[in-house]
C-alpha cells in the first residue's frame, strides 16, 4: 500500500477569466476507516494566495506550518506579500531539500499574481514544478480528476461557470475513488478592475460513502 | 527559543526525515513514484554550432502529468542543457549550476565555457553516487568552439558529435545514425533534430506531445519552444460541457470581501477646519 493512500485526498485547481478556483475533498481516513469528514486541505497563505496539500495528512500540516513561518519572515523583511511564482519556488526548494527523505505531500498552489493574472501550479513530492495554464490535480483521485478536468475544462470561464465546472469535476472524480470524497470544499477568488477582490468558499453536498 | 532546525537552512540536502521514512518502508509502505521525464532528448553539432532538441511529456508512473513541460534548461546565454530522469533532480541540478556559472561569470568577467558547466555537473552528480537521477545533454558554443556533451547520473561524461538520452534515445539514435553527417547546415540540423525527436515521440511511450528545439551559434541563441506540434487535440467536442448555474448543490457559503476599493483624492486646497470636519465624519478615505 502506498504512503499516499494512507489518508486519501483529492485536490484540483482551475483557471478562469480573472479568477481561479481551488477545490478539495473533506475526508480524512486511516486506510479504509474514515476518521473525519471536515478535514481542511486548502490553506490560506495571504489574501490572494492559497495552497492545497494532498498526500499524508501529517506531512501536509507540517509543510503548511513551515510555509506560513517562511512567508511571515518574508513579510517582515520585504513588507509585502509574496507573489505566487516566488511562493511556488519556495515550496519547491523546501521539498527538494528533503530529496532523500521527502515529505509525502503534493502541493497545489493557486493565486493571483501581477495584474490579477491567475496562477496555478502543482508539484510532486520532490518539488518538480508543473506550471499549467488550465488546471492542475493532485491526490488519490488524480487519475479520475485528469479525465474529468480534461473533458470539462473550457478556457476563459466566468466565475459562476468555473465554480460549476470545478465542482462537477471534483464530485464526479471522487465518486470513483474510495479514499476521497465525503463532501467537497471549493474556494473561488475573483478579481476584476474597479471591484473588490471577491473570495467565495462553498461546502459541497456529495456522496457520503 | 527557536531551535536550529526551524530556521531556514544554509542550503544543501537535509536528511531529517530519513529515519521516519525508513521506518515506514520497513513496515511495508511503498515509496511514491516521483515525476520522471520519460523523455527523448538529443543534440547535434552542425557547421556553425549546436542544435538541441527535446520532447515535452512529463510522466508520473503511467500517467502523463504534464503535456507541455520544458526540458531544455538555461545554463548560460551560450549554453543550454536538456534533462532526462527524475524531473525534480534535473531542474534542481541545472538551476544550481546555472547560478554557479553566473557567479563565475561575475568573478572572471568572461563568457562561460561548456567545460565549466560540465565539470560542475559531473562533480555534483558523482558525489551523490547516482542517487541524484539526472541524465543530461549539455550543448553550447564558447570561445573554444561548439561543444556537445552527455552527462550520466553517476557522473560520467562523453563528448560526441551527436547524442541522445532518455527512454526514447534508441528511437532517436536510429535516425541520427542513418542521417547524420558532418558539416550540416542550420536548416538541415534543425530538421534532423526534429525528426529524431518525432521518432521518440511516436515510438516511445515515455515521450510525447511537442518538439522543442534550441539552436546555439557563436553570439546568438534561438530557443524555439514548441517548434513542432504533431499531437494536437482534435477530439474536443465543440459544444463542450456546460453546467447551468445552480446545478451544484452546496451546503454552506461564505463570501468575503478581501480589499476595500481605495479611492484616494488629492485634497490640497482644504482649509484645516474643513479637513477636521471631514475626519470627524469619516469622510476621509482610509488607506488599507
């Protein structure tokens, strides 16, 4: 049994028009037993940058704590928030540092960069970055998620449509994976000129099996 | 008191989690598959310089993780390096040597030489005894002329007129062995490299998607990203999937307004008392 299948997870991030969405499942399990149905996998780094961590839950939480620590130090030194591209390099470096004894987690990073340009990126557990322009997936349901996103994704979606697409992709993929599911959590960030940046968090109703 | 392990480390590898990971392995847990670049990477020397080529597929086990990744890495303005093997290792090692070359350029005030990059790469890979799994094709043009070298994960190198590496190397080498000759022109060189990469893309399962080409000559480098796209997506339905608003049922919703609209006017002509009036009534926009 693989170490990534110990807790079970599903994560997906998609890019739309001036917006991005990041979604995760809510199950925490110990192999085949479910221990929690409200587990948080998507964490906020700052208002315009979020990271989802799949894989072994303890490593995901440790990784998040280390990243928040490093980001706070950065904020103190630079007196501003980190850009998503810089943050992705930081995560990659922290993961590669443990090349021969890695953290068993795969991050999905989503944020708004300069000019409100959405940025998404994923990495394997060693920090090999994959910058995508459309969607990124991670977790035990990743194979189903690849298929669902590949067919459902359209470029330049508006926020409402993006929310529907990412939710349907997530729910249909976790239905085909025993280790993830038990509801969904979607976070959508939308930025446009002359309107304040909107952040919507929604808890989805899914199959509880 | 902050422990030493919590502060950002000075660089290099950290082996903190090795004991824990070994314990997990002993209990029968399998190590996860790392993202590899299945890959076909090639290089050849033509009359004016060097042409490098690579496919663009990154795999994670049997799954394609990235359909259009970049495998030709920048080392110096006149030196580029194609990487095969574990993706994190090729990226990290080429980034590291690229930074070292930049520092070396600042120290010496001269253009970098390919042998410098080669020596830095091979000594790093040898010291990790092949555990840093990066197989590289290094090519560039410096004051001593055009150079093409291959670097293996254990640290050995070869200097060749034409080279292929990766899982698709046999397919690409068959093309080179039959069609390569000395004194190729630029167009012939690019065409031959593209043909060799296509052979890898179509015949090797670990390579796929598009062809990237990089042409390095004395004083000029051209990186032709996605030079050929022989695998376009033709199966997308034009209608696509459209979901009506409200199709997804959600239990809770939280809407946050992240930043207020900052509308700052330059009010220079106000008298002091009018300014005070405005502050009292909250009409002065706050900066947040």
